[in-house]
C-alpha cells in the first residue's frame, strides 16, 4: 500500500522507511501477540479471525453471492463455510438454553 502520492510505502519497517513491511512478518508478529491473548481469554484468536468475523457479519445482512465477490472467494462453497459458523453459534446458544431449562425443570420436580 502506497501513500497518496504513490511514492512511498504507507507501512514501513523501522530499519528503512523506504521498504514496505513484509506481510508475512507482520502476520507472524500479530499472531504471536494474539496467541498470548488467546490463552488469557481461552479462545483461539489469530489474524484470520478478524477476516472471519467480518465475513460472518456480512453474511447476516448480505446475500451470499455478493459476499463471495466482496471478499474475493473463487468458490461460493468457501463463503458458505462462514455462514455455517453463524449457525453453529446459534445452535450452541440454543443448547445452552435447553441445558439450563432442563436444570430448571428438574429442580421444580424435586
């Protein structure tokens, strides 16, 4: 990514302001930080988590074929994988409610 004048990289290394940051190194550094965070919050978080969250949110409001094009997937099946993750979260919420409902009903019978 270049600045407005298209003459210099927007994100550079500290060693040289003329060299763009290598995205592989940046991803590795960010994932290192996110690994430590993941341990504290007990959830798997990586750099791809941000993209996955955005795609999942888009799918709640936008037709899947439009999301596919927006995020650059070649195959709609790839985009559909993110749609499934929304359903899984909803199912988990439903399971939790049902489990708590079972506990409540059991207490009333006793």
